[in-house]
């Protein structure tokens, strides 16, 4: 019978070197608990960072809004069409009477057409 069987001693040593199913389970549970602790800690840290970012973003938005309101109120210009007494057209025609905005637009449109007609002649 030329086959050699492993000795009982070698077999027993291999079994002793390998952790039992119970030991493997305990180690896995410990690893899982550590992972969960780290995950929870990371989640809390991320949540705090997001809240901090939201606060900063809100402050910056408020500052921009205040700057915009300052600029708008300080840069108010009077509408020249409402306070116009004399209008000089492109061809030099002077309109001294008060004219409504729609009439001015109509006159400008017709004068542009007249100017174009003169160029074509």
C-alpha cells in the first residue's frame, strides 16, 4: 500500500491553527462594529460640514442681495424721455412740443424710412 496518510499529529496541528467557526463569527462582528462606528463618525462629520456650508452660502447670498440693493438705489437715473422738452431728430428736425412716447417712436421710424429713401436717390 504505498500511500501514506497524514499523521494524526499533523491533522491536529492544522485544525488548531485554523480558527473555529465561532471565532470567525466573533472577529467578523468586531470588524463590522468598527466599520459602523467609523461610518457613523464620517456621517456626522459630513452632516456638520454640509450645515456649515449652507450657513456660509446663506450669508453670502444675503451680502450679495444687500450690495445689489445698494447699487440699485444709488444708480437710479431719470428717464430722459419723460423729462424731455425738445427732441432733435437724426435729420436735424426740432420737435419742441411735448410728444407722447408712442408718437416719438412713430416719428423716428418714419424719419429713418425717409433717410433711407434719400440715400437711395
